[in-house]
């Protein structure tokens, strides 16, 4: 961060966000809040959707826990707007990943199923191992939740296979 200086750039926003994530398990919530706030501000000022999504992602990690679901949902919605505006499939996948997780917590299963289908379609088009791994993880989890053990096992095998490439 010192090396890039104090000028607003996408890289500076991403570095601030990454530093906040690096402090994830240190208990330094105030410091992380300040860093993610600065990262979001810098990314907003430079108008870079990737940097903004990354900064919002760092803030999302800060808000983990059942008592913070409403804040996370608002953040996820903002990230969704950024992702849709950018039309960047990787940002769209990041948004869907967070939305699927939160909607599972909230019991919004119909939306979860729609989002898993969208996530899977985009992941398959990109053919990136990590995204495919998440797609199979979601599909395995949903199959198990529905008592479809054979289907769950098929997706579990696929996620293990894909996971070996990550």
C-alpha cells in the first residue's frame, strides 16, 4: 500500500480490501471496518467495478454471522448492481456465491435454486475450476437437502475431481 501511494487507483482499493481480509481472524474489527470503508470509497471514486466488487467482498467477510444478515444482504444487493452493470461474469459469480449463501441462511430456497442454475450456467461457460467446484458444491448440497442422495453423491464426486485441479 505504501508503494502505490495515496492516489486513488483500482490497485490501491484492492490492496486495502486485501489487507482487511488478511486481518480476518485477528479480531481487529475496527481496523478492518476502516480499511474496507476506505477501499469502498477509493473504488467508488475511481469508478472501477472490479475494485468495488472486491472491496464489497472484503466488507462482506467482515459482516459474517447471523446477527449481520440484513447488512450483508444490502451489501450483496449493491454488489449485484455493480456486477450487472459491469457485465463481468466473474463479478456476477462472486455476487451469486454470496447471495446463494445468504438465501440458504434465510430459507429462500426457490431463489437459491434459481441462483444455483444461473451460477452453474455461467461457471460452465467460463470453465474455471474454482467456479465449477462451487457449482457442484451447491448442487450436491441441494440434492442432499432434498434427500436425493444418489444425485448428491454424483455432484460430490465431481466437486472432488474438480477440486483436485484447483
